[in-house]
C-alpha cells in the first residue's frame, strides 16, 4: 500500500504543472495558429487570470500555508479555467475583468490581429515549424 501512495503523490505533483502550464502552453500555441478568435480569447484570458492568481498566491503565502488543501483547491480552480468544456477563463474575464475595465474607462473594443502583415505571418510560421516538426521528415543524428 505504501508504493501506491508514493505513486499517487508523484502523480499529484505532476498534475499541477501539467494542468497549469504544459497543456495551456500547447493550447495557446495551437490557438495562435488557428483561424478562430474564440480560442485566442480563452487562452489570453487564462494567462491573465493565472498570472493574477500567482501574484495573489505569492502575496498571501503566509495565510495559505495554514490551509492544508490549498494546492488541491488551486488545482481544481485552474482545471476549471483550462478545460475547454467549461471555458472558465473566458467566463471569469467576461464577467469580472471586462466589467472592471469598463468601469475604469478602459476601451474594450476588439483589436486587429497581430498577423496582419505578410512578414508577421512568416515569423509566426517559422516559430510553429520550429516547435512542431513536419510528419515524415526524419533527420539523421
């Protein structure tokens, strides 16, 4: 039974970085490369909210140390933000952040896309080719 709990502890330790960083990083790159603006908004909202959560966590660290299940609560919250079935990050941004920005007088009009010029498109394609090699292309080492 001891090995089972050791395995579960290691899986739990890997779940946080996977859910909070690895999957959102991958999904963000795929969102940039897609033609849909909806997924771009979801992932930009995720990084805004995740950054705010991280800063808040750093500031409240002495208090959060007294909550033994804080990491589990944070993991569940971030999973809700990340999972495409819920679109939690976009919901939080639309409901709370955008309203605060409007009250402060900040314009929340849609902006033009970053890849409007051919040179930007080439740069973006180079990055994607770098991180995702083409199928069938094998290089000898």
